[in-house]
C-alpha cells in the first residue's frame, strides 16, 4: 500500500512548474509511504507521476516506483494484487520480470491485455499507467483504495488523497449537493466530494485521458441474479472455500501481518481463519472505552483470541485522546465521512503500527451478509404488513411476525430509531421507508440552513441507486437494502479504513471483499441469507464451527460505539464550546453555530448529529480556513501543513 499522484496536460503541452507540482503533491501524501519516494516525468514535461512507498511485497529497490517498463510504459500504483504469483506465472512467457513485486505484474498485464487487464486482477488497487499517449487509471471493484481527480487550467490531476490536490485548486469551497448528501447520510453519493471541483473515481471504474478527452467507464458491478438451483448446504460449502482462500491470499506479505479484533463476528472469524495459516502473525489489536458503562467490548476480543492463540494488544481510549487527536483524524480523512468509529480506529491503527505493517479486518461483513439492525427494523414493519394483509411473502423472502419476534432483542438500543420510523407513518413505498431508516438529518432543523441546500434532491439520488433494476431485479427488499449499503455506505467505511491505517504507515486488508465472495453472496436467495429476520443468518450458520459460541450468540454488538455524548456533556464540554464559538465559525455558510451548541446536549445517546456537525467544523478549520496556506505551498514553497490542534 502506498500513495500516488500525478498530472497530464490535456493538450499535450508542457505543464508549467511540473517538478514543483509533483513535489508538493508527494509531500502531502508522505504519511502513506515512509519507505521511499519517487518522481517521474516525460521528456515533453506534459505528464508526471509521483509515488510514496510502503514496502510490503519485494522490499528491495527493484520495487521502487514510479516503475518504468522496458516498453516505456510507467506506473504509479497503490494497493496489493493478491494473485500476483499466479499472474506472474501466466505472463512469464511474454514478459521478462526484473523484480518479484506485484507492481511489475500490473505493467506486464497491461502490456498483454491492455485495459482488459482489470478482469485478471484480484485485490485492492488504484493505479495510473502512462503508455506514451494515454493515461489509463483504475480503482478496485469495491473502492478499498482511493483515487481523486480534478481538472485545472487544462491539466488533469489525480491523487490518493484530496489534500494533495488542494494546492492546485483555484479556491477551496464546499460542494452544496455533496454537503446535502453528507448531512442526510453522512457520506456523499456518486462521484462528488465535499470539495467543489474534486471528483472520485468510483469503485469498479476505470478512466482514460487521451487526446484531451477524459473518459470514465465501468468494468465491474455486482448483480443480484438469484441462484434458485442450489441448496443452502451447497452455498455454505462454496462460501467456506472462498473465504478460506481469500484469507490465505490476503496473508501474502514479506512483512508481519496482524489483525483488528473488535469482539464481533466478522473480525473474530477473519482472525480465526488467518491463525490457521502458517503466514499468520497471530497478533491482534483492540481498542476499548472504560470510563462509561456499555462501551467496553474487550471481553469478547479476548474470547476470540483465546480460541486461536492470538496475542491481543489492548488500548484504552480516553476523552483526552479524543481532544488530542480528533483534528488529526479529520485531516487524515480529507472529508468527514461515516460515524465516529474513525476516531477509535485511528487510535488502534497507531497501536498496530508499533508491531506490524499489515493488518486484516472484517470490513464488508455487514453489507454482504446483512448485519445492520435497520434491516431487522425494516422487516419488522413488513412482517406487520404481511400479517394484516394475510400474506406471508414479500418478493421471494418469507417473513412472519412469529419468525422475527425471537430476534427483536437486538433492537434494545435502537428503540429511538424504531420510534422515529413509525412516527412517520407505516407501510409506505419500500424506498421511502428505507430512506427514513438511514436519514441522519431528522434532528438538524435548527442547526442547518436547509433553505440554502437542496436536501429534497438527496432522496432522488438515493432512489436512482436503491431502485436500480440493473443490479437488483426486485427479488427481495433485503437485496435492495444491502445493495444500496454495499454501493454507498461501504466505500465510505473503506475511506475510513484506508485513511486511519495509512495515517500510521499501516496497510489494512479486508478479506471479505474478494469479488468471488461478493458474486456468490449476491446470488444467494434472501430467505437463506436473512432467514426469519436473523441478522447474518447465513454467515453464522456457515461458520458456526469457526466462531466462538459466546461471540456467535451475542445480541449487543453495536459496531465501534464511542461515548461522545458522555464526553461532550462532561470532560470535553469546554473543548466543544470553544470549537463552535470561534469568529470564523459564527460566519459559516449553511450553519447556525448558536443552535448547534444549544442543541448538543439534547441529542440522543447514539445520535450522529453531534459527530456530523463537529466533523464538519473541524474539516472547515483544517482545509477551508487554511486554503491560502495550501496555495502558498505551490507558489513559494511553503512549509508542510499539519492539522490544526486545539
């Protein structure tokens, strides 16, 4: 895993100050690659690539990037190609390899197959190849690795992180459409980012820059084409094979590998399966909150480790840690996204980086196998409707009040969400009902100037994805919900995964996100994946012998909860007050700082409002308020920027 950036003139003319531009972009992603750096430009100075290296496979100088091939093509690449050994054997007849790196495999694959090389790659990646007249760039199928781009004054710029593009932008400003998305969902939809003028290359997409034209195309997508011909036992056996194989290849590394262990099903399963492999380091990392009841999950993390002999390193995370590090967290994220779990993940990644350079995690399990409580809430409503209507089928998914009732105890902490959903009516269109379950803006009426934002358009953008028959052909409500979260929420969580690990020069790998696993899961009927309304039914039954029973039977797992409400009404209350009472804060577009402070303590325990508004304020302090400093880096060689500390 590394950091990449580059530029190409759209009309082929030299880019003024190309060396300086590459150097500045490289500097702003330096944390992503502490093991080396490099720049490359063509003779005409119309194209340049830069790279920061985190050496994982082939630690020698032969893995240096940007890497130039004998045929003149050059690549800057971030990620891991897990099937590089097999591809190397396949390509050996047509390519004389000079290294043992997976980077060179990408060059060889491009030389043989051109843009079709993407169908041969298994892994996480973002790369750009210049072949003399075309820039070809691509991002992995799920968005594990980032790729952002912009066009300024006829030059195309790209980078692993948005901050590397800020010195190039004529101004740093907020995209109102993306802001409406974030305030509603806590992530943006589509290609937009919170920075006006900066776009992201979507997961499963590739991009070419040639003859002044930029073309984006999709090369992979998940489709829920249900396989009714196989039995549940067949699906279980096949999934066991695929997950075990994915874990095995995710352990390919020339440096030690550890694991995040939260105490939940997903991370515990990955840790257990990896511990069986000779390449496993059998070392785990866990963060815990001890100051308030209901937030400490370290017992379950220890249970997971006891089963497989993994040595567990634990970190107690405190309110002072939050105050000291939250500015850095937002800086590393580039833009606010998802929930407060990014903060503890940043802290645990720092712990892990003291021991290993690679960690495995369970990200993706909730979206693939149905692990969110809102799926259960949605089906609770639908089971009531089915009972009233005298039917027992919803699409091809069988659900009854009798089958779902035994599983409702997991909703004890979600009663406010149930009440909010039911207070807005019952039995409406499925897209409207699910949108209400994921809408985070319901309690932000006074804090946000909605008159300046088109929050109504967010629902339209949501509908275009949720109701897409290209992906889900109305087999089941469950598939529509999980598909939307897979397409939209998961990339946001992967942004957190990437930034919080790379902030410490640590590579995070996610074995569940292997395209063969995803394609199989999408073909499994919903009545197998979510039988009777049991969350992760298929995953639990498939791997029942691999997960400790105490973890398998848990009904209180809530992700990575952070005691923000308790901290903000106690130890951190002065910190929050100071943050929202700055002169600049009082003049923020779209927000009312007085209302934000007045309503902070009224927010429910797990409300995302507190986190969302705090993140936006820190984001504006880090980037908007310092726009001149970023520009100065390019103009006169200004010093490195570090996050504002408070």
